[in-house]
């Protein structure tokens, strides 16, 4: 039975959906609260839309910094992609507006914060928690790929936890709409697949690779191909130098899933729908998508 608190959240979700249809937002429409995070191009704040009283996250990006790094086109693409994705494990982008100095993104507020910070606190996640998060992320990526969107930067820093503890993909800065193979190297070093490291064309298989890296990092507390220098990391990725430490103890089934995701040939990586049917996911993932201690 859902609590009254959850039902209030659901009502607020509907009210925000209605209010997000408003065409001309401005900063004066919001009460700005505490900072939620800081990024390269600006900051994120807790905010309340005055009319609906709905709580959102307001991402404030400075135009000069965007222009100085030549990423305006990337931001436009991010807005277009994220605003059209509708999935419980993808952070909603309700709208955007801008003034002379800044661009403002009106985002769903993920009340429980960053997965990255939670992983730092816990050091590692247990298998039930990891499987629940991996299943949720897999469902979200299936939705993205069906919409011809490749994320290309799945990592703990880009994942948030919602009001109930559900995982949400939060950053689409490197995402692309794609009907053909791409060749741009992007993303984060430890999560780069072999095809990107070798400057070859890539497709949606890059997200499947990232899923394997993420699963490993959740269970072992570090990325699988981590090395002292960039060059050494590249070499380990290209060789698929995958090693499973004795500690912490991780089940054979979990290792089996990781091994089927971290395959050099992207066409041979376990398809996302098969990930959901893998015995380790079936045995460990909470069907609700919410990990319970």
C-alpha cells in the first residue's frame, strides 16, 4: 500500500506535467532554494514553481561558458533528446528558458541524490542492490534505443535516485539521435568501449558496454580496466583485460553477466532484453525497481 507521502508525490507529478505546458517561463516564476550540485558550465538548485508549488531542480548554465567551450549545439541536442524521453528511470526535463546571461533547464527533482555519492559512502553495493539498479538502467536504455537515442556516457555521476529510491539517468550531454554508426570519441575514460578507444565506428552497443563497466564498479568499488595512466587504461580496454578480484566476494552469476557485456565485438554483447532475462538479474533484482535494505 503506497504511503500518503508517495500519493502526494504522484499528484505533484501530474500537476507539474500540466504546468510544464506553460510556454514562457522566466526566473521570477521560481523560488530558488539550496544548491544541489555544481558543474563545469553552471549550477543546479532546488526550486519551487510559485504557481503550482511543485518542487523541481533548476539547472543554471552560463552562456559565456557554453560559448567558450563551443557546446551550444550539444546543449540544444541534450534538450531535444531529454525532453522527448518518457520513462520512470529517465530524469524528466519539463522545459527550459533563457535570459541575457543564462540558460535554465527545469528538471525533475531526484530527492535522494547522486548514485556516485552513495557508492562513495558504501564503497560497494551488494548484489541485490546492484541487480536492481542494472535492471532499471537496462529498461531505461531499451527505451532510449527504441527512440534511436544512444546515451554514450553512462556512469555513476550521471545517475540519480528518485523520491522512492528508483534509479534515473540524469545527464544526456553526450547523447545522440542516431540511425547510422558514429565515430566521435566521447564519454569517460574508464567507461570507453574498445571501438571508441580504437577510433572505430560505434553504435548503441557502447551503452551495453557501459552497463557492464557499471555493474563491475558497483560490485567491486572501482572500474574494471582502471590503470595508473591513460595509456595503460586504453591498453587494458582493447585487450579486454578483465580480472575479478577475490575480494569482495561476488557470485559466479554476476561475473557471468559482466563477462557477457564486456565483449570486444559490440555485436556479440548480450542484448539489453536478454540482460533482463539473465539468471542473476531474475534472482536478485527487485521487480519494483526500488532497492530495499
